[in-house]
């Protein structure tokens, strides 16, 4: 009986840590100042004067094959350490002031496991102009169905 309070404290601590870990990669934790809406990105892409960003798809490959933003590069799922490493390798030689847009679109924003790790990796590397494309539901509903430009395949 003497160890019950200590055991309860350990269990409570583990529950808190599990909850924090579950939230660690939620896209909803990205600051709103680091988000860009689809309509804003389309305007930039269609502008003849705006600086075009490097667009990186950090979600599942099948989604990229089905439809992606024209000019976007497939990096790989950033929820996977190999995907994050491919991201780091791709941007390593770039100026830290490069305008970069990352996106996934695999699922509703609050459940996306890919955008936050990619965002965090780019920020940790010192990139200052990183925007995450805010996709509320998924890429199909919030980009393709809206009639925004798409490309298919590699």
C-alpha cells in the first residue's frame, strides 16, 4: 500500500507524456503566421510578378501520383524519419531565406502526421520563409475539387 501513491504518480506522468507525444505532430500546432491558404498559393503561382516558392509534398507517394500541385516535388512522408532526412537533404544547399511551401493533404488538418515534422525540420535548419499549405479536409476536397491546377504522376 505504501507504493500506491508513487505508482499512481508514475502512471499519471506516463499518461501526460503519451498525450503530449500524440499531439507532437499535429499540424494544428503550427503557428497561423506560418500557414498559407490554397487560394493565396494559387494567386502566387498565377502571378507574373510574385516570387514562386519551392513546393514540397511531404505526404504519401500515392497522393502525389494521383494529383499534386504543378511543380511540386515529392519528398516523402515526413512522419517517417527517412522522409525528414530526404527533406533535409533536398534543402540543405538552399538559402535560409528561400520561400518554401510544404503540404500533405492526406487527411483532416488536425490529424495530419506529416506537415508538422516537415515544418519543424525546416525551422530547425534556419529557414525563415516556410509556409504550410492549410488543407482543412484533404487535398482532393480542398484543392482538386476547387478547380485549382493539378498535375498527375511523377
